């Protein structure tokens, strides 16, 4: 049977928010940049960038943050069949 995936990660996925104003206090931030985060997500994305067939098993909300995570994973080339809402 041929191998379809090189790596499967399991765990929490999140959205990391970083203040767009360098050196400012959180209380003073006017805008944020967003990135997908969580160790399993970061590993799946990193290995996909290295050319491995990667997938993640995780749960996300059925709302804007969950949709963002799924869309970003797909952009990174990560298999999202195991992502459940």
C-alpha cells in the first residue's frame, strides 16, 4: 500500500495576533497581524514547506477564526481532511 502522508500532527490550532506597532504596549496597539499557530500546526506547515506531505488533526470553530486556520493550512499545502469544526 503506498504511503499518502509523510507526517500527521495532532493537537491544538490557534490564531496568533501580533501588534503591528513595533515596540508599543499592547494597550496602545491600533492594529494586529494574524498568523496560524499552535505547535502541531507550526510543525505541519514547516514540514509542508520542506516538501513533505503533511496533515493535521485538530478541531476549529465554525466561525471566522476557524475558517482562517483552514484557509491558511491549505495555502501552506497542509492536508486538512482531519480538521473538524
